[in-house]
């Protein structure tokens, strides 16, 4: 299946179960390399990115088994420190095995992760952390190699609060000798989720979720069982699908506090949201109000919601601006939205979205994961049929999205 076809203009109704977070479970899977034995991660979403990560672990000698939403990882057989070239090229997050490999084996050989559609995605901050902890790092044409007898604690200042660098350094520091302090650390909920998993393994971590994380290294870690936090970006995407179609949807399995930056902006745009005990309810909302958005590291407005919100604002009663500050090239969806009649101009890192009365179905492409979600948001409200190509990007981060939308009344199919 590499197309999704949507007939727009239909109201949605009912309940959507939000899956475990892609951006939490990928570092959790890497962390399961740290102890010797079998760890279990519940609420693991069955995504292509999860499959890629499991392929990397299998290649390294660990065993993985997925059943009924629970991923079992047995890292007893971890022998190889070289990650597979194809998998790392396919998915940048596989670079997260570098910290655990250095901590566990004292060596890591990782293919240079490809950039991707949304930017160069350097890894200098990851390497800065490992070198500060005593690793000798060499960057070759195709691989990055690192060796260390034993990692030692260090004070590491991140020039940018990189999510991946914070995660990689946290994992490495868990088994280092002494204390590591990460300053200007990323504060995303996924960092806290990883710290909770590491803590369950016996790691000593304080400050996760703040900009200073302290890790006191321990001699060894033991396997643990953990439940992945819900996916705040999937939840935000469904909230906009409800809002743009004037629908009432109930989202179960959400942590409202993780959604606050999005909820605040959606409220400004006229979306009515009720925080109920066991989930969030989006109510049929009035006209879409124009807003100004600037993407920022958490707890700012998330860059991973930028494309979807742009699709929503394409139908606003007025002009909005979106300034993308995290990635250098995350406006690939603008041209695709324009094919549907959106009126958007980009100047540097800022997009000006002039609301139009209507979007028309068209043939569009999912240029990257979140751009794909934006196409679905727009297609659900567009007049007529939209065909979305390159949908493999969407399946990387949205579990059973077509099935979930069919269950709430969307006219959507795969071909
Ligand atoms: C994580 O990517 C997420 N992916 C991304 O989600 C998310 O957009 C991003 O964090 C920001 O929130 C996963 O968690 C698997 P970063 P990551 O390191 O860790 C620069 C999605 O759609 N940087 O915080 O790669 C970098 O160039 C994906 O689900 C350096 O300069 O993001 C970028 O401009 C997309 N040097 C900025 O930091 C480094 O060593 C943010 O990168 C590392 C990063």
C-alpha cells in the first residue's frame, strides 16, 4: 500500500485510542541494551520505526519479541558493537544505540546517520558528550568509531537542548564511573520517560525534565518492565483532525500536561477542548482564528506539530504566521498544501498562511512523517477526494492511522 485516499467533508465522531509515543519508545528500546537480561516495554506502538530499531538490536546480537503491544528485549547476547549500515541510514534514531554500546562494550561503530528531509541533523552534541566522558571518537567516511576503557562522569553543556544528545548521554552516563551533569538538557516528556525506565533498571538520575540532569553512574543495571507514555504528537494530530472537520472526538490514553503547549495554541485558534478524567474531548468548534506560532524546544510549541497546524490554519478567517526555529528545512509540506489551494508564502524560516474559504482534494505527497499527517488533516476538510503518496513516511509514526480514522467515520482507504 503506498497511497491513502480520503474523501473530505465528513464529520468524525467517537473515541480514538492514542498509542505509545514513537519518540519515547525508540530511546527506550536502545536503553534495553544496557542491562544483561530481558526487559519489557508495554504500550509499544507497532510502527516501521520500531521495526527498524528492533532490526538494529537483532544485528547487534540482542533478541526482540513483540506480542500484544509489549516488546521484549533480551540483551544477553549483545556481542557486536557495529550497527548495520542500511538501518541507520533509514532511521536517524538508531544512532541512540551509541551511548548504550559505549557503556556496555566500551566500543561503538555506527554509520554516519543520514540527514533527512527536514534538515542536516548533525550529531556533534552527542559526540561532544561521549568525548567529555573519555571516549576516543574518530569520524570516517561512512562510520563513526568510538572506544573507551571505561566511561567517566563529566559536566557537559549542550549548545542546543538536543533531545537525542540528552538521551544518548543519559544512557552512557548511567554506567559511567562518577557523576555526569548535563546542562541545557532537553526537557521533553520523552526524556522523563527514559529516565524513569533507566531508574527502574537501577540507574541514579535526577532532574530529568529540567535543564540540568544529574546521573550518578552505577556498576551495572538490571532488566526492567516499563510502560511507554502516550504519544503527544499523535494526540495533537487527531485533535486538529477533529477541529478542522467540526467534529467531536474523545481521545483516550493521553497525559494532558504533555499537551499544554498545543492546547494553549489550539484554544487561541478557537478549538474547544475539555480535559476529562480519562481523556481529552474536542468539541465542534467555531471559525478557525488566525494565530502566530513559533516552534521551540519543550515546553514551547512542538516542531513536530508545525505541519499539522499549518494545514489547520490554511482555512482560518485571516492570516497566521509560523516561525520554525528548530529545523532548517521543515516547510516541505507548503508546496503540497498549495496543490490543495492553500495560500502560503515562505520567507526564510517563517511561513505566512493566508486563510482561504476552502481546500480542494488533489494528488499530494507525504514529504516526511509530520507533513504526511498534515496532508491527512487537510484532506479530511477538503472538498472532494485527496490522494496521498509516499505514505510509508506516515506509517513510521502513526500506528494504524487509517483504521483509527475509519472507526470514527472518516471516508479513507489505502491502495
Ligand atoms: C527528536 O529528534 C525527535 N525524534 C524529533 O521528532 C523531534 O522533531 C526533535 O527531537 C525535536 O523535538 C525522536 O525523538 C526519535 P534534536 P532529534 O537532537 O533528537 C540540532 C518526528 O517527527 N542538533 O533535538 O534528532 C539539530 O540539527 C521527529 O517525530 C545539533 O545541532 O532532535 C536540530 O536543528 C522529527 N547537534 C535540533 O538540534 C546535535 O548533535 C533539534 O535536534 C543534535 C541536534
